[in-house]
C-alpha cells in the first residue's frame, strides 16, 4: 500500500470516529458446525488441500538477510529448509539428508554448508551433495543425491514455498489483489527481535480467526492492548486473504497536522491474514509473523510467533523498546488470546457447544470460513442438519 492509499484509509477512519460508526458486514450472521475445529476427516482434507498441495508463505526476506542464512520450519509436518545462497537467491529444500533421511538443520542461523549429524554427509547452500565419508562404498549410487529442492519465490519482502517438489509458485496468483496493499510496507527492512514457538492446544484456525477480528479486543484485553485500541476497525476483503485495520487514539492527532506531515503509517496498523494460516502485521512499532501449522490431530497446532523491529542498525534505546513491546505482545498472545482459544477448543471437543455463531462484526472470520468450506466442498447447513440443528440454522 502506497502512502496515498494509507492517507485515504486514515481519513476514512477519522470520519468513522467523528460519526461514532462501527463497521459491520452486509452479509448476515451465520451459524456454523464445530466440526471445522474437531472433525478428524475434515482436518485431513484441510491438511492436503490447504497446506501440502498449496503454496505457503513461510518467511520474511528479513529472516534470511545474508548469504548463508537459513530458516528451518515445516508445513503440516513436512520439514522445510529455506537458505539464502552465495548468489543471494533464497531456495527451499526438504530438510532431510538423502542418505538415511535425518533432519540436517534446526531453527535459524548461518552456515557455510549443512552437515548431517548421523554420518556427516555434507550439502552446499545450493543443496548439492558436496561431501560423503567413504564415498567409494556407495557403488555409484550418489549421483543426483542433493537435497530435494522445492519451488520457491521471493517478492515484496516475503518468501513463498510450495511443499511439493513438482509444485509451482506464482507470486501474483498467490497474493492476488493484496499484493499492492502489502508492497508499500517494506517488510524486507524488518529485523528479528524474538521468536516464540509452542505446540498449542488449538485447531490452527483459531489463531487465524483471532488475528483478524477486533470485536473481542476491549473485553479480552482490558489491561493490555484494549485501552490502546479504538473500536473503529476496517475490514478489507482480498478474496482468499483479509486485512483488519486497527487504530489507537493517536490517530486523532492527525486532525491537527497538515496531511503532507502525517507519519508514514498514518497511525494505524494492518493485521493481514494470508491464506491459509499466516498473520503478518506491519505498524509503526513492530512487525509480526504468526503461523499456526496443523499438528497431528485437529486440536493441536505448531504455533510460531515471530516479532520484528524496523531498521538494520537499531540504537540501544530502540532495542530496549523493541524488547519491551515484544514481551507485551507475547504475553497478550499466550496468556490472553491462546488461553481462551484453547478453552474454546476443549469445550468443542467435550460436546459443550453444538455450533458457533459469527456475527456481522466478525466479517473477516465469516468470509474466511466461507472460503475454507468452499475449497473443500463442505456444506455447513448440511452439517448442522446432520446434528439436528437445521431449524436453528434457517
């Protein structure tokens, strides 16, 4: 999003504040089955359709700033290694040695090559097999035994990977109309401050839902981000992707400043849900990358929460500020959001609620679930009817 578009959004929000307007969807509220969070059959359909056979947003350019930098992650249990080569190009590989399948890298870091811990087979940054102890003992079977490369593309500060070697990555197709919205934020200028990872007791969709819905903010976060947030949220629909624009009281200062002097991000931040499961946020204070990857059952996910500061050479004062904000955001994510999301998951599994309701102030969540259902051919009305809830759904 370029500056002129940010100015238009800021003006729209200021107008909403003046009129005390709360944005609501034109679509009606809906009742949906809880199987979308707990049903094993649906869970497996989603793993295949949304994750293992579709391009994924896995990293920021800023996660691999220099040649030799790497980041090991996974998609629905499939281990993936992203590496910036000596030529500056980001590449992705299946994170497994071609000898006996052992994982060759963990976490993130910098390397000149990757050495398998089992038998010291060594792979270059481009994935080539460059070292094998006792090479002659393998009787000519070492040809084309480099790491298995995955389709990978880098654009506008993001790294996209397809988890299948025969897949295809098309940047414009993947992002669609949200690409121009994201492009103006210069995500490549971020710098990693903190990473938090855990196996969360939630279905992966809970974390996405919470990232682009502001209805809960004043109630769940009354002592943290709630007082910093005005109720004038904007919801931007980009098809498969969605944006929640959030503002604090500081936006009111813009009324007394000439437009040409407004700060770069115009006192609002954008929480962007990138299909299927990534939340990327850019604001004046910090950047965020949240990914909730399905684990081995519907009620668990591999939760990754990475926080970033702006600029490559921060002052000590800026570092202290970044760490303070990171501590606060991790607290909000884990002690507030994750706590209620886990409770919701457990209650659904216990049969305490037969369905959920999404209202017109939860329009991003409503639209995302319509997309999820459409792409796997799920009929929520039929699912409710099968539970004897047809009358309530009408």
